[in-house]
């Protein structure tokens, strides 16, 4: 893995007060150029060459993660069966399928690769959290949890609102690290209104932060079979209070 020298750096030219006005009006925001360009490129290179992805899906009522060791032993038939089960449950309810690496858990367990530790420190540093407090108006935001995600052809995340009791999520964020993408390739972060219509959609992009308030109905549309690339992001929530540590 290529390591960035310094880790991510917040773009010093961002106008927090102007962004706060936009967020206040819509409850969501797409911030282009969130990091300095060289540090965004370095972070992209780390994620684009990362190889140890879990497969993340929903089983019963909970998150289920298939680690890389186990994935390697799954036959094409087993994978196809799993896919069919996932498709069946996605028809009616909350389901997802994408690859991830749990940065928050790995940092607390002391096993995160150094570049992901730097990323976690950036997301929990005063520069980033201070800007997030200013934009969202939530002065009690105390920490950010985080995972890296990769969506390739067939991956999706159905409609949900991110609200989980006891997690104190004030806002959700998606740090976009996809260098080139077309809306036709899917993977669009869609926001739904009370009638089930898509009221807005953010197309995967590079070095941009999507931010939205919790709870809010949203989904990631399925990445199309003809998408040639991967949708790469760092996602998580800005949470109130002190980081409780492992398993939260
Ligand atoms: O990747 C995205 O754009 C959104 C992810 C999301 O909604 C979630 O992880 O809950
Ligand atoms: Fe979500």
C-alpha cells in the first residue's frame, strides 16, 4: 500500500459560514474540494490499491461481515446463492451489499494500517470536527466513526434513515474518492421525500464531502452491470459526546 506522507489535509479555502447557511437551508450539502488536492490523491491511491476488503451485508436484523479469508474460500456457486438470498430480502426491506474496511473498529483494536490511522486522526482532528460543528450547527459533535467502502457492479444500499438508538448520530458524511464517474453507472446517493420520490441525488465524485442530517431517508442506487469502475468512499457519522471506544 502507498502511504501518504502527511495524511489528509483540510482545504484551507473552505468558507464555513457560507457552507453552514447552505446546510441549514437543505439539511444536506455536497462540499467540493474538501481536502487539498495532493492529500486527496494520496488517500485515493491508498484506497484504490487496498486489497483486504470485507463483504458487508445484512443478515437477519444485523450487520454481517464476510472477511477476506472467508471470501477467498467461497465458490462461485456459494457466491451466487448468497446473492440470490440478498436480492430476495432487498426486494422487500433494508439490505445492502458492498465491500468495506472498518477503520473505526480497526483503529480501536490497534490493527489499522498506518494510512487509515492517519485518516481516522484527520476525521477526529479539530480542523475537520470544528468545521463540521460549524456547518451542521451541532456544537456537541465529539467524534467521527468511519469505514472505507467500495461499491462495484451489483452493489447497493436500500432505503434507510441512519437513526440508531444510543448512537447519537448528528449527521452522516460520505467522503467521495471516485476519480471519474457517470450518473448512468448508478451508485448515486439518493434522498427520498415523504412521497417516496427522489428529491436529490449526489453522483460519486472526487475529493468531495456529502453531509446530511440524521434521520433522513436515503439509499445508494445499485451500481450498474456496465460500470467499469469502483465507487470509493469513506463513510460514517458525526456523533455527539466522547468516543466510547471499541464495539460502538
Ligand atoms: O455511501 C453512501 O453514499 C451512503 C452510505 C450510507 O448511507 C450508510 O452507510 O448508511
Ligand atoms: Fe445511510
